[in-house]
C-alpha cells in the first residue's frame, strides 16, 4: 500500500458511503436502534459501514481494519491500521440536522497520518493528500473524478480574541467553564468531526472536548487537522493524543491551532 493508492480509494469510498447515507436520510422514515452502550445506530450507519469495509478489505486484505459498527474488530492490535466511523453524528442524522460525517483514517505508530472527512448533507469534504497536506474539495463530489481542491491551513490565532468551536450535542458545564478561561471573540457549534475541520480551515482556533469519544470518532478529523498544521493534545498533560489504545477510548482532548495559549484544567 502507498499513500498514492490509498487516498483516492478513501475519497471514493467516503463519497459512495455518503450517497448511501443521504438516500436513507431523505426517506420518510428509517429505523433507529440502540447499541449496548445506549447510543443510537441506524440502517445508514450499517449500510455505510458495510460499503466502506468491503472496499477496504478488497483493496488491503492484510491491513487491520477497525470500525465502530463491528465490535469484533475492536480486539485488533497493531502499529498500522485503518479506522472507520461510517456515520459520525448519528444524533444529528436522526434529528435531521445535517452535521454528520463519514470518516476513514490510516493510523501509523499511534498517529493518524492520512484521512478523509465527508459531510454529505453539508456539501463539504476534507482530506489529506498523498503528501500529507490537507485540502478541501468543492464541486460535484464525483467518486471517480476529484473536483477542485484548495489547500487548508490553521489560523494564526489572536489570544485576545479566539474563535472557539464546541460540540452541538455534548456541550456541558465543564466545557463552558474551561472555555471561560479564554478571551473568546465568538463561538460556534458543530456536530461530529466537522469541529476538527473548522480548526483545520482556520474557521476556529480551538476545540476542547471534555467528554467521551472513541478513536474512530476522531482519527480522520485529527489527520486532516495535522495536515493543516494543527495539533490535538490530551487535556490532562497536553501531550499528543495517541491511537491504538486499549479499548480505543480517548481521554479528554484539545484540538487547536499552534499559537493558542492553552489553559490547564480548572
């Protein structure tokens, strides 16, 4: 596998999964079930997962594949693996708010080095190129033919007037108390991994997450942010957020543009 062969495939599978998701999203009704952790799952999650998994396994049969919707994959171990959240933001999908994304990433030695984030209802797609830099694609999102792309880069933050993005569905008092330590010019909210992408494009400077996430929720957005010059660090000690952890659960974290003067907890 090379990055040159990987990235066109990830892009195509994300677009094809997005089309399947939007087909279900536009229907009059769809089934919503509860997983063992009480989080929702829909037929769109399952259809997108099946499509992406089949495509990745056909292309890279020897590669470890971890996906949110296949519990058996969560026991996989290795330094290099593909990780998928076929529909991040299921709550936004169910409530028809549009802030949901398809996420596919490659992790090497604990770092998400390549990834794609596609928000089909928002008409936005972000991914890393083979060289590791990040772009946003515009246009018709033809699976077989990339449209125009523009390089994206994090902001040069003004610590006296920061733009902050926070979760739409998981905002709590602890998050608000932490954000209150900063001089904030404005705030926006977004669902799913779009928050990483807003920092990557410079539309936001800071995204703190004081809540439960899993590696498949964050890996693709993290890769896009790294490729745009950003960083993601643990909330407790400000060391880089690493992947391949036991159980794939993340600690609290902060995604940010370099230059943001990070505050400690409290």
